[in-house]
């Protein structure tokens, strides 16, 4: 039997998607060639790119004027591309520092212009989302990280700002309904909730581009990629195809609205057990708990070996916490079935019985 995969990323994908992807690697669309050995300019692959783009627009209900790109370099390259395209040499970018990924994002912006950290939750090991802070006006953009994969915190409301709003949604895109008209640039590495590693989804409001005075290298220039429909150079065909399959799966399931309900159900079951069971303690502040990454610790570490043995024996994989936080992290992305969450809860209850 396949394991219950709680990996934080690369993460679980739907079984039917893996099946179709493996078939396409051998014989794509019945053309007796592999998906990964045909030209990205062939009609068969261009149709994949078009479909993937259309599904993103449809599933997220993107307003007019927003474009979708499939790039490479991961969310980590977007940390650099965002300031390259939006931060003028005299301007200032504001960052909300809610974890290691935000900190890496703001590091890349430094040197391209002025960067201000407007709020940070570093004082408490990033276990919350800062709420009371002042946002100056006139920033070139404000950057936030919607879901903090390592700590299990998530923005429930986004800052109101008159500046451009840039958001790293790597680990919660397609997990809940959001009003995308509030955002100007959104990016997400595929491998958390959309597909395999190898492509990065970028959603950009086209009118914000081309406004600054910087020479942008072609590969870092959103306008170059837009003008070539994500095919300025060879796109990551396999990653785009598997992302397309995952988005089709999501659409068949009822779209983002339907998956949001399921995600809420999975998360509330697991958090309820963490709160009920005296052997566990949640890491993130309750109001800021993520629906995607559930972080917790043992209240008594002397039982660690027993708990680790129990979940291992139950076929559970990938719940070790990030090395910087310790404890445990159960990532319950879109493709994780409720039955796997239940399997983990069963282990937590069996653990309680054995300790007592
Ligand atoms: C994983 C992750 C990243 C890094 O993504 P790469 O695609 O590996 O560069 C950035 N931000 C967040 C929130 C992440 O979870």
C-alpha cells in the first residue's frame, strides 16, 4: 500500500495524475512519442501550455488584465525577479518578514533598491502573523508570504495598501478562494500544491510592468516571457503538463471552493486532536494557523521514540518538522485525502493510550 505522504514539498499529487503523467512519458496523446521528447512548439504541447494557463485563470477567477506564466528557477528566482521588474533604483520596497522564505525574498531585493522590513514575527520564532503595524504609502511594492510553510502560519486577511501587492503563494495557492484583484504579482513554485518541481507559476497584472528605469536581463524580464507565452526558451514541459493534469483534477472535484471546504475539514480535525490530546502542543498561534502545514511538538520529549515508531509503523511519511523548528509538521495539501489525516489522528490517539 502507498504511504500517507505528509511531505512539505515536493509533495503529494493525486494518484490519477501520477498515472496519466506516467502514461504520457511513454506515449503522449497516442502519437507514439513521449511527452518529454517532442518539440515544445508542436501543436500537442502548445495545447498543454494553453490549457494550463486557461485552467489557472478559471480556477482562480483571475480578473481581466492578469496574465499567467510558467517559468523556471522556483519561487527562489521570483525573490529576485519581483524586485528586478518592480523596484526602481530610487524606490523602496516593503517586506513583511513572516519566516525564512520572506527573509530570503527580502535579501534578494536588497542591493536593487531600498528595502524596509515593515513588520516581523521573528521575535517569537515566526509562530504568528504580525497584525499591528503601519504601512507607509508610496512604496514601489509591498511583499508578503501568504503561507509560511516551515512554521504553519497563514495570512487570513491581507494588508490593505495603496502600493503594489506582491505575494509568494507557493504553499497555499489553489487551496482557498481569494480575491486576486487585490494582488499585482503572485508567484508559486509548483511543487507544493500544483505539480512537480520544475516550474513556477507567475500571475501578473500586466499594466504594472515596464514602469521602472532598470535594464532587465531577458530571462528575468516578465515582459519578455509574456511576449513569448512562457516559451522564450524551452519550457519545463513535464512540470507544466503534470501541473495541467493536477488543475484538471481540481476542476473535476469542484474547483477551489470545493477543495477549500475539504482543506478546512482536514485541518480542523487535526488541530482538534492536537488541542485535545495532552501529549501534543500546536506551534503556531491559533488565529494564524495554516490550513496546509500543521506544526506541533510533543509536550514531553521522552516519548519521542515511541511516537516516531508508531507513525512509521502506520505507513506515515514526511511529518518530521523543519530542522529550524523541530517537532512535527503534517503538510496536508490539496491532494492529501481525509483518510490519511485520519490515519495520523488514529496514531496520535494510540500513542496517548500507550503512554497512559
Ligand atoms: C518552498 C517555498 C519556497 C521555495 O521554493 P523553490 O521553488 O524551491 O524556490 C518559497 N516560498 C515558500 C513559501 C515556499 O514554501
